[in-house]
C-alpha cells in the first residue's frame, strides 16, 4: 500500500470537505500552471484514470490537439465518485485546463452539482434518457466533443450515441471509453457470444460498412444499417473514436 494514502485519508476526514476540496483544486491549478501542459501530465495532476489505470491520454492528444485552443464545447457522460456528491469531476477539470477556451459539461446519474465551477457545467440525469440528453444539448451544445465514460452498459452506450451523435456538428468527435465491457455479462456483453450479443463493439464494427456507404451497389439491401453520418471510425484498446461527416 502506498504510504501516502492513509495520510491523505486522515486529512480528508479531518477537514470539512469544502475546505479539503478547495485545497485540492488549488494544488491542481498550481501544478497545472508550473508543470508540463501535455494531456498525460495533466491527467497525472488531476488524478483521472484516463492515465495510469488506462492509457487513453496519448490517443486523446492525437485527436484533440488541433482543437486545443478553440472554444470547443465538450460533454462527458459520467463524472465519477458514484453517489458521493463531492467526489469525482477529475477529468472535467483536466479538460477545462487542456481546452483553455472551452466549455465543459458533465452529466451523471447522481447529483454532482457541488463540482460545478467556471466553465464546468453539471447536469443530473440518465444517459439512456433521450429527452434529457436533447435538453442538455439544447442548453449547452451542440457539442464538438462527446466522451461516454458513463455506466458502460451496452444498451446505455447505444442509446446515448443514437441520441447525441445526430445532434453533433460536422467534424464532431464522439468517443466511447472502456469498451472491454462489450465482453462482460455484467454490462450486457459476452465473450462466448461475442459475435451475436448486441454490444457496442458489434454495433460499431457493423458501422464500418456505413463509412463506405457510397460504394454500395444496393443500398436498400441493408435497411439495418442506417446512414448515421459517420465519416470515420477508429478502434483502440478499450476505446472507439468516431468523427461526424
């Protein structure tokens, strides 16, 4: 066990959470200003699992670096910390620092309003609720970047994508994290039936054909593959990136 962990736990328990949280943010802001500004360095400062537990940040850097200094509107599904209202939001603050002119929106099933701050807007709701997602988009969007780090349940992933992707502008980037859950029954996935289960991986593997829709000889012979305006799909370890036409 890391020797610093018990000390941090004692400090967190001794201080009122609002004071502890303010000190934590001040620390993050200081190190983000004096340290390296690449996304992996920021992930370490803000202690998001996008680096360390996962190794997503170098891939994000490839996709997002051209947009870094633009006034992007980013939506992240899933804020973290589960039901604890004052925990989570690490990646939201990382995105805020990385996109210095951007507006960051986070949604979560639990009330995370305590984590809102300048350029970080928080909404509570279900990621499979189309009406809720459309309302957030009307208020804060349209979103240039959407990252699904939510429940990781297959039907929820697909419901969010089918609602949100059509609302994105041309050139928008949609990301789905932790796609290993496509193989886990706990999240409606399967390894034994991986070719038949209605998982996110299967859904987007099929959508690769849609990228080449203009080459089809008989469009009407594939009514199951709707034209969703996908310009490109990239698969990585536990990640999918999609760009809007």
